[in-house]
C-alpha cells in the first residue's frame, strides 16, 4: 500500500499537496487513490500547507536571505494559498528583515537586493537612509 510510503515521505520534511500528489503518481498510483491518500494525509496532519508555508518562508529568509517577493513567487508556484503565504510571512520579524536588507545593500548593492526578492520600494527607502 502507498499510504505508509507517503507517510514516510512526509515525515522526512514538510511537504505541500502538489508535491505529494506528483510523488504518488510517480509511484504508479491511480487518480482516485491519490486523492484518497492525500485526504488521509491531511486528516492525519502529515500535510499542512500553512505549516509548510511557515517553514519555507522562515528557512528561505534565514538561510538564503530571500526577500518576501521571491518567497511569495515560489510559494505561489507551489500552489500555496494567499492565506498560507501571509501566515508564512509572520515567521519573518520586520526588524530582522530590515537588518538583513541593510546588510545586503551594504555588501552587495541594491541590484543584488532586488535579485534576492526584496521589495523595490523598501530597497529604495533603505538605500537612502
């Protein structure tokens, strides 16, 4: 059965529904089986897209120093809802966000900050301070 295999896949790290759906199809699951397994995984809290969005936003900001624009784009690409994206942004303290942006501008410049996905108006404001 694919359910235990899917549970193990979800235990390894936070997953989102489409990622698990794609994995189930790659394992040869039929469409009705995929949706049934996904429902069970959500009910059993193996998949929680709000939790995924929070972990994704926190990790990409703290480790890769991505800005909110890039994080939003990547979450939308993964079909994460706007509500979950907003919840993910709660993991990024405003003061820490500003400090990281200041460091990036000081070390690499405004073009680099823009390429990392920081908001252009915030970059302009921070660069002129």
